[in-house]
């Protein structure tokens, strides 16, 4: 009885937040996304997902938003509404799933399509990143891997495996041909984006969240060591 009451309370609160998000979506889309995001993290039902979709439709902001799950001390994630051309929004969370929304523009201005990337990671996900040319998306996870997806079809193109601990960061080279990943194992790795082939490994990074970036020509990788 206690568990049922708690579940009903979560559903009621998530619906309240979803309603507030819908009310704010036109006038303050950034606030609406935050409210809807919180509602979805509590309970994933039609009302909360519709509120998040509507909020995203009304926003063309570049945003990195917290995705929190109640009761989890290690909660993180991103919702990014700025794929190249503002065509897609992608959200990743500690629920293991990554969801992509096609933002309504032009001919499809009255509809929104969402897709869950499958197969899902087996542990928490965070910080999805689009390639500069918009052709690929990479997701990273505490399951020690990163995955490369083909934008549009959302097919899994490559799985990047080789880290001994969770992956915390991924960056593309300017031409989108290479991906660098950074892990809690304090290594950085560089991969071919299309094939997932490991090219080289950088050891002894400064910490589990060390920064890294490619040079503009893609020939060099700067790391925090």
C-alpha cells in the first residue's frame, strides 16, 4: 500500500510539472524544457513525454540540461537541441536510453517524431555529440563503450570498445572522420568514426574528466595530462 501511494504521488507530481511546462512552453521554452525534463525523469507517461516534445518544438536554444532521476546520487545527462541545421534534439540520461526528437520545421511543422536508439547501452548514458557535418551521433556510457549512430536512419554504425571504465567524454574531429573518447580509466582513445577501428591510445590523463580537443586540421589531439 505504501509503494502504491508513493507511485501515485510521483505520477501526480509529474503531471503537475507537465501541465506547468505546457503552460510555459510558448512564453518561456527554456523553463518549459526544465519542467518537462523533470516530469519525464519522475514518470515516463504520455503527458510528460508530450510536454517535453512540445517544449522542444518551441525552443531553438543551444542547451545542456540536467536529466535527474530521483534517488540516484550519480545523475547526469544532456538534452541538446542544436544538431547541425537544428533538425534534431537528443537526450541521454542515467536510464540507459537515448532518445532523438525530429524538430518540426518547414513541411513537418505540425508533427514531431521520436526514436529510441537501439540497442541501448547497458549502463548510464550522457553527453551525446553530433559530428560537425551532422551525419553521425555518438553516445557514451558507463558501460565502458561509445556508440556511433547514422543520423536519420539511426542505425548503429560502430561500437567503440576498449576502455576499462566508463566513458565520460567524446569529441569529433572537424571533418567527422575521427572520434576521441576519454574514460575514468584515465586514458584517451582515438577511433575511426565509420568503422570503430582503434587508432591509438593516450595514457596517464590528469583525471577521469580530462579535457581533450582535436586541432582544426584533425592531425593533433590536445589532452589534459
